[in-house]
């Protein structure tokens, strides 16, 4: 996915556009560009490969006082990261920035080539710019030309366009990719998400699929794709500036790891009645009878959100006995001919609320009549708007591409849903108190773990930072934690890491063990302790360099032992997970990788 910004007002646009792009850089950082237009319709186009900082250098050599402009930071899908494939694309009288994928761009390019158009790059977006330019003389206004073009394209888009046909407007449009318009005093802002608008205004319009807007200094005029007027719904922005700043930490990743206790308190706030211990989730749009009738739960997500669903599924199985719960990878489920038995509910897990594969699963499950509950963090996001019910995780903005605080709160939110389900089905008071008390203690347990292991983890990574391979192993509720731990290491250190169920090692992966690997083993002091110790012993027999993450208070046969001081039982995996996060962070710092914006990744992927 990419980041889009736009500004039309009374202040110089260039600095507003580049600072907006800086805040959206987690959406893609392969190249960036801006185009501004002056009152005489002269356009200044500046583009650069790489991060927004490169663009700022280039802009510094071409400063203008223009008060209208658009800007883009790219996550490459079609065409390699390069200047010619950077946005804004300029074709004829049109300047265009695009977030999404135009699936029929090749056919359109053929038609346009016959009409004499040539293309500087390989992107689908440049073809769309040419199409709008081709239609401009026929329709006369940019709005009409965009409407005409969008009727011919297949795909997803968040768009913003300028034309020297009229320097006092920016035309925007949305289908599938998010777009927000911020309304200020005689100035209007355009952005892919709220981070670029925070601090400028808190009055916003979230464009819906199929809407086109004309932004002027006075605000936005909204239309449907047939250019029929629509009434914009103005809402209050729910993000604060502090949450998108580093607050003195070197990286957003470390800040967000340390924010987990507070984030969790926000996720739990008002959801467990302190008197009765009853779980109360107001946004499910399900009656107790409907809750009681549920027999199947599908939890859907991508990346870390999928692992959060998997972890919660393992936890919920422990206190429900007439419910089948399964976690599914969204990009797989959307194309599988899966079966949805009666009495099925789906939990749609997404931090950003914009991930295309997860959104597609939501739409498919709703098409099948399944009640879909969103476990979402970004307020007002597409998934949050389209689900039938929801639980916001309220963790604040998560900026680092590798997800941490959202994971912990996603597991908590899905598990709370599980307890609400069991509660409606007659969970014993004893169990209700046992599980909800564990939740009440979890923020402190994570605080204590952070305080007690961080120093040790920072030292330990120095021993393992030169390794290029790692195996993460866990059993039962620690298996998804092994998968998530391995993902974190891959994401931010580029070390090849694989997560495995401890019992599976002897069926193949144990063959990998040699001096080029280190092994991270999660070992909880519970009924499976000895099983996990024997897996550890089996690895040691093959010369493993094992790091054990554990709350077992006795000697363990391992090269390194990181002891996590927790008495948590059901939720201990969430405390252990903090060690994986710190390990990946300090390993990334040790290896000098780009911690918050790892190569080839983006915060959420709004394209398929
Ligand atoms: C990836 C992010 O692009 O998308 C991951 O880098 C994230 O951190 C995954 O887990 C899913 O994103 P979301 O927003 O749907 O939870």
C-alpha cells in the first residue's frame, strides 16, 4: 500500500505535504513525490527514490510558495522502485497519485497507446493518469473526466488529482483503499489515514467506496460515480498527536512494546465488571440467545493479526466445550471453498482495518450470511465500518511496521469474546473469576516482565546477532507464540527464522540444527513442562544453541535461560511474548537494520 496526501489552502503546500508523507511513511517507503500548482496553473513536480528524506532534499532545491498540492509515498507493486515509477504521475494536463491496484491497466494501456500515448514507467497508476487526460477534452472538467475514467477501470483505488485545467481544486476518489479529507479554516487536507491530518484539524470526512470529491479551500463537494451530489458526513478525529510521536524512545517499536500495559488497560477498560466479573462487550450486536446458539467461530487475519487469532483460539478452547474455533489465514480463506456451518460467527482481526485480504474475507463471510465481528484498532477504518459488530482494541496509533501492542490486545479482545460466549453458555462463576482475574493482573504482569528481562535480553542478543538462522519452538498455547516470535525476528532483523510446534521437531525440522542455527524455546511451568523439557533435551543432543524463555524456577539444560517472573497461567504466553519482541528489537538494533520500516514491508497491505 502507499500513502497519499493533499493540501489546498493559504499556506505553502510543500512543507505540509512532505511532513504529511513523513507521518505516512510506514505505508511504503520505496519512493516519494509531490506536485504543487500555482495560481497560473504552473506545476512543480518533484520525485525521489527511497525515503521521504530524499524527497525533502530534492524539494529544498525547488522551493515554491504554491498553496495547492498532492504527495505520495510508494510501496511498489507494479514496476521496480525508481524515479520513473514514482508518483505523482504526470500525463498531459493531469497529475495523479494512487494507492491500490488497477487490474485491467494492460488493456487500457493498449487502447491509449493506439491513441498515441506513451508511458515513462511500468505502473498501473500512470495508465490511469493517461486515461483521465484522454477523457478531459471530452468532459471538460477534471471531476467529469475522473468519473468517466473510473467507470472503465477494474480494481482498487484511493486517488488524488491535479490538473492545470483548474489550479483551485484537487479531485479525490475512493474504492477499496482508504481516503480521509480534513476540513480546516479555509484549507482542506487529503490523506490515506488520520496520522497525516492530526494536529491540522479534527473535522474529517471518510470517503466511502464509489465516492468522488472536489476539494477546494472551502471544503469538499462530494459526488457518487455518476457525479450526483452527496452530503458529506463530517466526523471528529479520534487520534492524538502524542500517539504518533516517539516520546523519547529511539524507535516506535520499542515505544510500542513499552506501551503494552497501558494499551491493554485501554482494551480491557469497561469490559469486565469489577463487581460481578462478568464480561460486557457492548458492540457485538448479538443477544445472549444468539451468543448461546453459536457453535462455530472463525477467526480471520493476516500476519501478526492471524497469529493473534490463533493464540486466542488455543486459549478459548480451554474454557469452551461446545464451540469449534479455528483461526484462518485471510489470503488463503478468501479463495478456499470452505464450509460455514449453521451457528457460525466470524471474528475479523486487523490492526489497521484496511488489509485487503482480510476485508475480502469479511465481504465473503457476510455474503454467506455470517455475523462478522471486527477486532480492529483504527477507528473509522473500512473493516470497522463494514462489520456487523465490533470490539475496538484502543491501543492508540501503532506506527512501527512490526506489530506488537496490537497483537497483545487482539489476543485479549478475542479471548474476552470467548469468555462472553462461555458466560452466555453458563460458564461456572469459579472459572469466570479465574479467567477475568488473570486479565485484570495481565497489565502489571507485562510491566514486571519488561522491567525484569529487558537488560538481560539486550546483553543476550550480542551472543546471537551473527547467526543467520533460528528455530522458535513452543507447545500448545506457546506454539502460536513461537510463530509470532519467529515472525518478529524475520520482520525486523531479516534473520531466517521458523516457528514450530515442539512436538513436530523430530518429524523433520530437527535436521536443520547445526552451528548456523540458534533455537528459542518457550517453556511454561504447567502440565506440559516435562514434555517441553524433553523436546529441549532432544535438540541439545543435536548440538542446539538453545535460548529458553520460561517461568520454571529450576535449572534447565540450555545455553541461555531468560526467566520471566509470572504466575499467570492461561495468559502466561502473552507475558512470554514480550521477550520475543524485545529480542527482535535489540537484535535489529545490533544488526543495524531499519527497525521501524524494515525493507519490503508496509504497515498494512491494502492491495491483494
Ligand atoms: C502487515 C504488517 O503488512 O500486515 C503486519 O506489516 C500486520 O504487522 C499485517 O500484522 C496485518 O495487518 P492488519 O492491519 O490487518 O492487522
